[in-house]
């Protein structure tokens, strides 16, 4: 009988994605609490053309170009978490009218559900790969 064994690196990767998403969301929300929405600092942060999802892309790019590959799964996981947290803005920059949904609450919920479904998909692929390998 085939014993179901989940790859721990996949679990750690997605755990890091969720932690990065949650910490980034807490940071963004804390900025709205710390600064008055009418203040110049808050308006400057809000209207900055550099989005944190772009930092996530840079983290992933750095990982791909780095030959030493330290922190095997953490760097791209953190990058993906930062990107997924601001997914409504990413789609808005691609031309979709979704930027207005950012920080509304359900955008984070929908993104979280998407990541969970992606996690399940990756686990299924890994299990199918192991089943094919064991049957050969």
C-alpha cells in the first residue's frame, strides 16, 4: 500500500508564502494607522510609483540569478508572498480595473484562497509524480 508522504519543502515554501503575505498586509495596514490619511507622508507613500510587489519580483530575480542558492525556498517564497499580497495592484498595473479593491479585505481573502488552491495543485502534482515513479 502506498503511504501518503507530503514533501516537507513544499509545506515550508507555502508556509513562508503565507507568512510573507500576512506580515506585508500587517505592515501596510499599520501605515494607515500610524499616519493620518490626510498627512503628506501618507499621501507620499500612497502615491509612490514603486509598489512592494516589485520588490517581490526583485527577490525572485535575485534568487534565480544567484549561483549559491542559499535559503533554498525562502527567498522566492517571500517574493511570491509579497506579490500575492498586492495582487489587486499587480492586475491593475497590467490594465485591469482592480486597484480599487486593494485593502478592502476580500482581496486578501480571494488571494489566500487562490494560494491555497495552488498549494493543493502542487501537492497533487508531487503525489502523482511519486505514484508514477513507484509504479515503474
